């Protein structure tokens, strides 16, 4: 009865029987038990509570009306109240009930808990409720307005619109099939989803000029929707102003200034045509046919007319695409036709401004005006110093009759350009600019010849010593450095005159062959530019003429030197200046010049520049020398200079080598004879390790350097040549020391061989094995061995033998040739050593000598059986030279 489960729904009566344990008397009573039902909120198909709410801003959070939810979950139960809680604990304890509306704190989806309590019974249930925040469709914040042009005939502000052109923008990246899109005339209709526009593709606005259209986009699955709006606008066509004719002067853009073709920037008329409405786009057409075919002018900023005059067609378009057409006339005006190649204005510089060399001179520019205007009427002329000023009609020269031209402003052609503007008085373009033509008028101020000095001297060199010379003025001019660079004397005429006045006047010019009347005598120089006619009027220079004797030159003896290089016996370096004293022969104030050819010497050109280190070009070679008087400049007649190169006595000693010598003396008697005998007229000088010698050859007996110098005494130059050879000593060693580095009877045997007492580089060989650089040999077999040491240069070898002591581990005295006896190995050189053989019981069987044949395995003539036998050997160990005793055993095998 303590855990009784009722068997009837609702109310069940329970009967109680009471019995007295003493008397057995009984009594019966009843009571009712009642099970009150728990509240049962209405659940969805998933046996849970849920609430879906559309998210008006798609941020995952939304205010949910909890009071409205109660109507959906009450399940028609009386006396049940509901409260909402964020956690199951709060719901079970009826704590922290949520107020309505409730905004979720978990994005997109959150579970809260519903407490349903029966107010009569106090029974309650806690049920989770999932709040789902459903995103609404994405609607653009700003939907583009739809514009349609008004009918130009009615201009009533009404037109047919296709509202569906906004669909692509509204849907964006969303799938259209998942949504229902409707258009409405009011916002409330869109919210209530009533009165959609039936034919949105053919809608006529109901409000003139501009009207708002509302859009509802509803998700077909969630029923959530978004609302948006845009404007439909009826746009009037552009209003244009008929432009005046567009007139420009003929230009060079087409290559000809008289072809009635000019380049028009049609956009210059934009403001005039549009009345200042900058929202309009103008398109230009060359003809009506092009307008109808919509073939516009490609570049309206640089359009060239095709006829004169020409009618253009212009279409104005506003932002809605509405258009208005208008025409415009193009006119090309003729420009003046002046002479564009006027005659050059030129004059020689003078000292009117105080300086005849500054390139500044005053010109009357108007003297060229008649030539430039060329009889054309209705024109005005102005003069300018820059093309830009002439083009812009700025800064005209105030007084063109007194204009100072400065050659410092000349162009690359050496001309100062004056820009002459000739403009029409009657042809004025649309910009109120007169038509004009600019002519370049070249002006030159020619410089006067500029001399390097005001006084020159010239010496006539004579043979007859009468102090009278015959002057050739061309030669005089060629010898004088008259003009400053970059003036070229070939562009000038130079004449010589007795007086300054005659030089200025260009009269009384002296002729070639003029003979001086005094010594010295002064004449005057006139220099005239043959192209410009300008004369050195500001600088008539003087020329002092004098007559001096010609110096003499003495031919020197043949100049001989030894060849510079043994590979080229015909080339050497000559110091020609060493001949100067012989050629000058005591004359004072003289210098010598040397030339490679007679023509150069005669013309006094191409003198040898490197006279102190001249390299001949043939052998022998003839040069030419002239003596110059350093004060007067007079030159002697040329003399011959002969250069002779004597060959070196070239020879070759053997290449450096090895010399095999005796290890003790360091010498040899088998060395080579070296040297060379060149014959008569040569001398020899040896330096050897043994001293000096003068013979052609010497014998090599000692290592070292042998140097030989041979002198050719057949020429005065006594040319010498030297060579040397070095011999390096090498020999076999005089001592070979072999050290046994392991004791006798050791498990392995090692030795070290050391060669000494020689001068070579050595290598070692054990028995007939490979050669090696060191004398250490490891793990050798016992017995006799030889070590050979040799010089790596082939200068001899030394051989020495040695023995390694050990014993035979077994022997087989079977009557064959294999191991017939037993003995100690490597002890033959110790005949005094004693060897005792015992059986295993210690009985002495035999004493043998290491130099003898050994034990044959018998005792008193009887063969001993196969078994181990013991031995004791008394010997001197070569390892350390001490007497030792060694005991061990070996095996006899039969």
C-alpha cells in the first residue's frame, strides 16, 4: 500500500478494513484517491513548442510577443496560467519570468521554457519552447528610379512604365522562384498584401510627372516579406537654344591655310545650345543622313568641316534618354595672305652703342613691311619678339623703327627671328578673334672679324744674309694665328697695307713678292669676311716684318741600339734627343725636330712627338731632322738620321731540373754539360754554385743556379743576353733504420722504416708490395722480410732485410713437402738461441737450433703421436734488445 498505483482514471474509491488483533472484531471504511492531470500545452508535430518570427532587419534578433504565443499553446485547459523563463531551473522554480515582448539573446535561434501551472491543483509542467528568428527577403535600400520620356506632343506628365525592369535589382543574388514579387500604389497595400498592380509591365502613372511605387517581396516558404519603394518619373525632353553660326579662321590642321577647312571644337557651343543645362549630353552629326543612321562625329573636339559653309545636326539627350534635335552652321573665314619669305635683314656690328663686338644693333623693322604685306588691304601689322606673343597678340614692339637686335638671342641658325603678325580688319571669328598670319622675319647682326692680337710679327728666313726678304702674303697669312676660334681663315680675305688709313679704305694692298725696305718694317692687316663683307674696322692690326738667316743641320752618325726584346731582333726604343747636340753642332738657341718622311720634314708637319722613346718601324730606318732657331723660328734644310737595331745574342739554357748527387758528398760526376758556343766575337760570363767561368760551356756537378751572360762584341753596342737554370739536388738515403715496434710472439707484427742521410723525397716498399709514402707497415707475417726505400726522383735506392719472431702453430711430418718439421720462425740470426721441446708431461724430447732444420716429430728415431707438444725458447727480443724466455705449445698432426 506504500507504492500503490491507482487502477481507475480520475477518482477511485479505496476500502479500508480494520481488525482488532485481540478480539478479532473488524470494521470497514472508504476514502477516495484522485490523480489531477498535469497541464498539457499544445505541441507541434515534433512534440515540442516553437515560435517563428520574421526578422525585420536580418540581424538574428527579434522581439517576440509572448502573450500572443499563449493563445497558440493553451490547449483549452481551464485554470491554467503560463509564464516564460530563460532556463529550465528558473521555470521549475517559477523564478525570473520573462516579460513580453521578449528579444532573444542568442542569435537566430534560442530555447526558452514555458511553465504551465494549474491554479486549482497547483500541478505544473515545464516545456521547452524554441524561438526561431526567420530572415526576411533581402530588399535593396534604394531601388533605382524608373524614368520615361514625356510625349513631346502632349507634355502632360503621364506615360507608360514597365515596372518589371526593377526585378533584377530587387532580387539581387536571390532565386526568383523562391519569392513572390508584387507592386502596389501605397505602402499600406504592400504591407497588407492587397491591391497589387495587375499589369506592372504596362503601367500608366496616376500622379502626373512623378509617383512612388511600393514593392512587396515575400518568401514562399516562410511567408516573411520585405517592403521597398522607388519613383517613376515622367521626364520632359531637353529644351535647346538655336545657336549662332560657328565661324573660325582657316588653319593648318588640314595642311593648307587656304583650303577653307578648319578644325572645330564643337563642344565650345555646348553652353549656348543647352542654355547652361550641364545635365545634357550633346551628340554631333555631319549630316541629316548620319543623324537618322545614328552615326555621330567621332571626335567633336577636333572636327574638320567637309564643306563651307556646312550644316551640322545636334541631338541633345538628358539623363532619362529623352532627346531633342537642332542644327548649327559652320563657317571657315579666309586669313591674310602675306609674303611668308621676306628678305633677310642684315648689317655689320658697329660701335654706335659703344661696343663693336657685342652683337647688338638697331634696325628699322618696318623697312620689310611692304614686302610682307604684299599690297593686301584691310590688314594691320604688329611686330613681336616671340611666336607666343605674336599668336596671342601680346607685347608688340613699341617702336619697330628703332628696335635693338641682340645676337645673344639668335637661334641655332644664327638668326634673330622677329615675328610679324598680319591680321585681318574684317574677318572676325566666333571668338571675336581676327584672322591672322604670322610671318618670320630673320635678322642678323654680323660680327666683325675678331683678331687674336693687335700686333703680329713675321720672320723671313734667308740664305744670302742681305737682310732683304721676298714676302708671299699667303704664306704670311698661313703662318699667323690671326683669328679667334671658331673663325675659319678660309672664310676671310686678308690683305696687307702700308698704312692704317689704306687698310681701313681697302686701298694700296701689297702684292706677293713684296721686298722690305727696312729691317724691320711695319705693315697693317685688313681682314674682310667674304660672306658678309664685314671688316675689322675696330681693330686694324700691325705686322712687323724682319729678315733672319737660316740655321744649318749636321747629319749624325748611324744611331745603333740593341733590340728591346729577344723575340723581335729588329725593334728597339730610341732616344732621338741624344742626337740633338751632334745635329746642332754648337749653334745657339736651337731645337731639333724629327720626321718619319721627307714630305713631313719639308712641310714641317707631323713631327715625332715621342722623340725620347721612339720605336722604329723598320731596320734599318731613315728619319729626317731639321734644326729650328727658337727665337726666329727659321728652319734648316733636312738631314738624314739612320737608325740601326742590333740583335741580342739569344740562347737558351736547359729547363730547371733535378740533379742526382751522392748522398754523402752532395756532388756528382755524371752531371750534364750546359751552355752554347756562338763563335768568334762573343764573350761568356758564368756564375755557378762553384764560382765563375768564362768558357762557352760548364759541367754541372753541384745543385744550384747556373747563370750565363753572352756579350756580342761584333758591334759597338755590345748587346748582351742572359739566361739561367736551377738544379735541385736529390739522392738515395745513406741510412735505412728498421724498428720492430711489437714484441716477438705478439698477436700481430708491426715495423717502422726510416730513411735518412740523403737529400731526396723517399717512398717505401715491403718485399714486392706496393710503394707507399711512409715507412710504417702493420700486421706482418712472421719470418724474413725486406724493405726497399727509393728516391722519388729516380736517384737511387737502399734495401735492408729483417726477421719477425714467432712459432709454428702446427706441423705435419707425413713424408710430404708440406710442413715436414717444426722450428721457431725468424730466429735464424740468433744461432745462440736455445729451443727445448717437451711432451705434455714435461719430458724433454728434443733441443734444436733456430738455424737448423728443426724437429722432425721423432723421439729416439720413433715417430711421436699426433698431439700437442710444449716448447721453451731462450732468445734476445729485437723489440727491446733484452734476453727473454717464451713457453707455449704447438700441434703435431699426422
